[in-house]
């Protein structure tokens, strides 16, 4: 007997190994997670398999390899080697191929053939993928940082520059003045005006201008010896003011501001002076008769005031309305009067000063869109009532 060649011996060994893998083309599936066994089934084309509740079909079986197709989705899994112990993935699970004996088919119920009619398509259960873990980022601990407590007051609001223009009418615009004639107090008269004006407000800077078409003042002098009365009549006037105010506190609608402003004001008109003089007359008999002679003189007069004011404003504002109060103190005031009173052959000088260096204003406003309507009242040294409207650009 001839010895086997090397090629023949290798082929014989391969066939022996394959026969040990899946003998008789009968196999089963074993779930790697819970060890559940599905099968046995024949390793032949068209064989129906029920694995994990889903129907598969054996396709393209070849020498040592096999593939499986899902009847519900049409997805083909494989090919894999038909070797006992080979791991394969079908659907969403992993299984191990196991060789089975031919007689096991007799004790195992065969997989029922699908009916000829339409069948309900079984779909693979959807197993969502676990969410990806976020990348961990190491945040370095702060070094040498001390706790800074918050300030007691809230930060001021974002004060963007707003250009506000206001126009107003003051039917009452009076100033209390102490008048002096020839350096002696002669009367307490109010300069009475009717004024029209306008205000500008831009980024905390303020400016004001006004014109008074009607100015008069009574009781400049009354009850004095010789001068019985003096008054300013048919006058006109104007004023200019400018300053700066800054918010110190802004919280929950409340705002507190402090500022300073200067003002120049001037009135000009006719000065009417009533005087009385005594005239003694002696007749031929030596009898002296005293007669009083009343006289009215008219001349021009100009009153100019330069003043500096310190302001403290408190306001409460909502979206469409607000209230405000303004306290103004006058540390510097200078009155200059151009004009005099002629009394006989003597020119008497005229001086003036404010009765009280203090003003208090109360007011409110209502607005919509960019328009604002307001009214305010000033008391103390000045008595002023204003009404007006404005627009924010």
C-alpha cells in the first residue's frame, strides 16, 4: 500500500476538522447574555430561523460560511464561518453557533412554514444607543483669590446718552426781592413774570433758556420819607442757565442726583417813582404856608442777577410716569441794578438782594413712546408754576 502524499493528507485533515465543526449541517444559536438556545436548524438555503422573536432566512450557504437575512428589515448578517463556537452578531444581540445532532430535530418542534397568504411583518425591537458621556473638563481651582463682598448699593443703570428737549410755559414766575434805596431797606417787592422757556438734557449736562415778555414789580419803595412809591413797569426779561447733575443712587425705580448750575437773569423796564416834597410860602403878612407837592418820575432800570446753585434731586420713575422733587440752595448771588431815583438835586441809588436763597420744586410727568408731558411747582424764594412737554432723541 502506497503512503499518502502531503497534499492528500492536508485535505483529509481539513475535511476532518470541518466535520467536527458542524456535523450533518445541523446547528443552533446560543445567546451569549442569558444562554438561551434557539434551534436546531438545517444549514441550507431558505431555512427559516426564529431567533429572539425575529424571523431570519439562511442565504448563500457555502463551504464553511453562512449568512442570515432578516425577513422584516431585509438586513443580511454575515457571512460567518460555520464552526462550532463561532461568535456572530444578529440583530442587536450576540450569539454562539453550536453544532447539533441530526436526531435532535425529531424532539425539537420544527419551525412552522409561513402561510401562503400575507403575513404580519415582525419588526426588530428598537434598542436606543446609550447617550455619549460628556467629556470631563478639569477646571483649575482659583489661586490666591479673596472674596469680594457686593457693594451696598446696586450699580447705576447703563446711562446711554439721551438728548432730551423740553418746552414749557410758566404763567407764574415770581421772585421775592428785598429792595434798598440809598442803602436803606425800602420794600419787599416781588418781580412778577410770565415766561416761556426750553430745557436741554444730554448725558447729565443740563441747560435752560427762557424769555419773559411781561415783567413788573410793585412795592419797590413804600411809606418812606419823600419817596412814596416805586415800581417796575412794562418790562421784559430773559435768563440763561447751565450745569451738571450726576446720579448717586439708582434702585427699584428711585434715583438720587446731585449737581450744580449757574444762572444769569436780567429784567429791564420803566421805573416809576412817586415822591412828595414840602414847599413853604410866606405871604406879605409873614404867614408861612406849607404845601405838599406830589411828583411822578419815570426812568429806565435794568436788574441783573448772577447766581450759583447746588441741586439735590430725588425721583421715582416707572415705565410711563414719574415723580420728582428738587431742592436748590444758593450759596452765591449777586444783584446789580442799573438806574437811580432822582429826588430833588440828589440821585438815590437802588440795590436789591434775594429774600431767601432756597428753592423747593415738586413735579410729575407722564410719557409714551418718546414724548413726555410734565408739570411742576416751585416754592420759597421763587414761586413758579410750569407746564410743558418734551421729546427724547
